[in-house]
C-alpha cells in the first residue's frame, strides 16, 4: 500500500526562492498590470491542459475566433502541449503562450542530448530523457535479477537506482551493466534527474523548465529544481542484492503512444527509451537487450491490449505507458495482477502515487503535485500578473488532476479561478469551450 503524499510534502524541498523565480518570467502579450480581467468578463489568463493532436484544433479555434477579442490574454500550458511543431500546425507564432515542462536536469543530461542527436539527427524533446532513464534502470534491474521475472526485477529497482553502490551515469551505462552482472549494486544517476525512487515509486527530485513560445519557436527561460532527500522509509524500501550473471538477455517492453492524441510526443519518447537499449547492445557485452514496442494509441483499451501482448511474450518490465489515463488502467488491469514492472517516463497524475500496486509501478517523471503549483505561480507572478484565470482541460486523469492542482494553488496565491471547462480529445471544434472559459 502506498502512503498518500500531500502537496506540502513535495514542495518543501524547493524553498521560497525556487518558487519565486517563476514570478520573474514573462510571456509577450501579458501586460503585467494586474487589472483583473481582459475584455468583457474574460480572465487575465487561461491554463490549457491537453495533448498536441487536440491542441492543433484547439489553438486554431482560439486564434481564428477569439484572439482579437482578448489581445492581452496569456495562455499557460504544461508539458503535454510543449511541442515545437505546434505553432507550425496552428499557423500562428503563439507568442502569448508560456508553460512548464519537466527538464532533463540530471547529471547526464548533456551526454544524453548529444547521444540522442547523434542517433536521431534531432534534439531531444520533453520526456525523452525520462524515457532513457526508465529503460536504463530496467536494464540494470533485470540484469541484477538475472531473470526477466517481474517480481525479481521489482525488488532490484532501488538496488540500481538509489544510493548504495558505485555511481554511474548515462555515459557509463555499459560499465554499470557489467558491474551489476558481476554481482555488485550500482547507483545510476540519470539524464533527467538523480533517479532516486521514494517508497511510492516516485522520483525524489525533479527539475522544471519554464518555456516560452516566441515567433514560432520555444525558448527555455529558466530551470527550477524541486524535491527532498530520501527519507528513512524510502531508504529502507526493498533493494535485493544482484545475483551475478555470466550471460543474460534483458527483455524490456516499450508501451508508447505512437499514434493518437499524444502521438507527436510519443514517438520521440519511445526513441529515448530505445536509445539506452541500443547503447548497451552496441557495447559488445555479455548482457544484451531485447525490446518490443507496442502502440497505446493514447487509448486505455489499446494500451491494455499492448500490455497484455508484452506480458504474453514474456516481458517482465515495461517502459510506459506515457499518458496518465492509460497508465492507471494498464497498471490496474495488467501490470499489477501479472506482476510486471512499469516505469512511466511521462505519466504525471498524482493518482499514480496512490495506486495500491505492490511496488510494481514507478515513474521517472515528477507528479503534477509539483507542476500545478509551478504553473499557478507562473500565472500569478509579477510579469504575467494574472489576478483571474480560467482553466480549459482534457477530461481524463491527467487533465483533471493537473487542473485541480493548478486551480487550488492559483487561489492560494490570492487569485480567482473563474470558469473551469473540460473538453474531449479529437473534437472537430472547441469554439464552445473557448466561449465558456472566456465568458463570452
């Protein structure tokens, strides 16, 4: 059983200065005068939660139908809409949009970025480093177990990820695999973070980038670090010794949205995971990695089908799923009852923390218990200066939980949350939702 984490627990390590830094960030189009509302009853800002495929139509509708009426409106977005292709698809520079996304802020971030660009001829995007780290941890844990049994892998996740052994980063991943194969624990420190797991399977520390859409590009304005030291309870969580192996093939599944609403982000996230397997396989070790990719289609039923296919094929550990609504259902219906380890690189719903999962579900992405308050501070800070905010959010576990965290934090900061409007993916139009949230 997992213990419930409150917002105050996960924020206390950030410090006042870390949160306050967000207040100095700006987005072009925000006047920062805090005059209460923009237009006839419209809020100063709107927080929009969604995925790129729906985001295309959603923002097309805003800029074609409403932007002229609310010229000073600021739009705040989270990781799911931090997509470099979005301005081109929308055919607008989106200069009034700013947001937050988990950063690749680990010790191995630069090495990973260079390795990713060399392999794929493009720079990594959001959650790509988290996917690399998830695959690296599962390869190391499976090697430490000496078998592809989910329970044996589960019991060695913290053996390879948390402090206790010699430290290895992404640049040393093949050497870390050799060390574990030799029967010694390692402390893997990653590309996205230190990748230390608490008793809930969440990472203990995280970093967020503040990203601004400007002239069709996305500019990183700042990076903020959050989190706490591992508690005694975290450090006492199960971490069995490596068994030592001469030869071994780790079988790691990848369950990602190659299509559907999250498809534009899911492909690069998948590639981040596969990069760690390629790195190990190219090193000429006695340990190799067999991978298999299944497409969730950003749909829970397709995700369950793909997860079952991986279980039937003998994969005891899986990187994914990506979307929270898919992850929660796959965990409940496939991973937990079949004893399979799942490490999601991008499922951020706080509900993941509270799963009764027998310690089979982990994630390398931080919970939205952090991102919601960070977005709220960005919206209410001096430069954006919003005293009122509406919310427009995807009607699923990800959208609902992040919207709730944002709204609660925005009101705690002294702001007023006006209209709170949900939407479904793949709608043909979002004009009625925009009308509602803008009070038109």
